[in-house]
C-alpha cells in the first residue's frame, strides 16, 4: 500500500531533528510565542515599561511605532517575527516583567543571542535570502566537490536567514546545557578564538583561509542539492537543501561580530562546497582535524603577532644565533640550541618597548 508523501516528509523531519540537523530553536518557538504574548499582555498598557522597551529597540533601528505595533498586536506579530528581533524583544520584555518563563537563556542558544546582536531594522535586506540560491565563479573538481570564494556580508545573509547551520552529527563534540529542565546540545565555541578573529578582521590582519559548507545529500526537495552550470561556472543550491558548516564556525562568528562593529567591513574567504552524506561529512571533518598539535613555541613563531617575534625571526636567520633557537618549547642541547623562540620573544617583549616594525628591525640589527 502506497503511503501518503506527507508521511515520508514527517518521518524525515523527525529524523533530522533527532540528529540535530534542524535548528534547535525551532523546536520550542511555538511555546515561547505563547509565553511571550502572555507576558506582553501584562505590560502593554504600562506606558513607562513600554517606553523602556521602545528605547532599547531603537538601539537596533526599530522605530517606536514598530515597537508599539509589536506590543499592541502581539498575537499576530510575534509568530512571524524575525528570530533575531524576537530574541531582542524577549530579552526586553523579560527585563520589564521578570517573568522566568520567558528567560532568554532558557529559549535561545548562545549562537541565537550572538546573531540577535547583529540585527538592524534599517539595514536588513528587504527580502530574506532564500533557496534556491546561485553562486557565481565556482570551479568544479567533481560532482561532490566545488571551490569558490565568499564575502563576509554574504555569509551574514546566510546566517540571518538560517540557511547555514551546525550539524552535531558530523561535527566536533557539542556542549550540553540545561534549558527548561531538558539537557540540550549547543555549539561548542571558544569565545577567545572568536574575539581574536574579530580583532584580526577589524585590524586588517586576518589571512584568507578555507571555509567548508556541505549541502547534505538527501535534503534537496527535487532530489539534487546542487545544480552546476560548467559553461557559466554557476552553482545553484536547490530549495530544501540543508547547508552545514563543516569547517569554519569560529571564523564565521568572528566575521559577524566584526561586521556589527564595522558594517562597511570587506573581507573574502575561500570556500569549499561539498555534496556529502552524513557519513562522508564525518570522514571529511575527521581527516581535516587529524593533525599533530603544534607546540606553543612553533605556533607563536608562525603567528608572528608581536614586534618581538619579528626581532627573533630576524635574529634567527641573520645572526650568529642561526640554528641556535629551538622551534619547540624545549631547546635541544644536542642540536646546539641555546633557547626557544617563545622564551626569547617573551624576554625581548618584556625588556624593550617596541612600537612599530622599524624599531623592531633596528633592534634586530643591534
């Protein structure tokens, strides 16, 4: 007996949710909508509280008229509201009501909250980015592997529209948080790494590296996730396709935070687009992360962030110290090492106050 196509969609939808592919937030949005509408109903006639909410939303370029509309017609406005704006409004209503049932930390992930801080009522696109989406100047390696570039504003549009997401099934380990009495998965990111990337972008010192998106096999509405036009070098991601972030989550978050501070910022990443199933995506992530961890000393040398590192680099190649500075944390006497790159750099940094590269090179000559 042939089953209704809706049955198969419901089954697939359930499976994807269980695997963490579908955004966690969508699981409890209906519940939050009801609670938020109820909370708004208790304060929408309180002019002072409404004024405070309105003033806060104005910081995100949402006019007082719009805020009034959201609060007065909450039952119709809340269900269709942009997730980022919903997060902001929930936070402000929570502050004014103290209603624990709408505590943002119980309903939104850290990533949801980060994304909400990028919202602007004035600068957002008139139309939200949707699939199908066509990307240009794409090279095809084979039917599963493509290569191109992508600017950070386009990445932001993808994130804002929830078109790219983190799949715990094929990514590194998650962290677990307690929300509404339930243990849920959340993206395990390092805030320091995100800030470092953001700072590099704002300072113009970030090197363009490779991000990887995977168009998950079996999710395209018409059976194909990718349609490639070799003659025009155009790649179209089809409607329904789930786009996973296989590599580059920290860089994406850092880029979004940098754009929040400087909306005119320009930067382009290299981008690999894959068309893998979950198993192949797991193997890919496993292979690119199977790397011998570098010592802190070698990492410091390669980053060469401080002017003292520039001094050591020069000494290392243009003085009698050549061959006598270890690249690892521990000098090897059998190799003739007298000190390590990290220790020498730290000592120079503490002893001399170097303010520019010319001073660094003059000091190296001395």
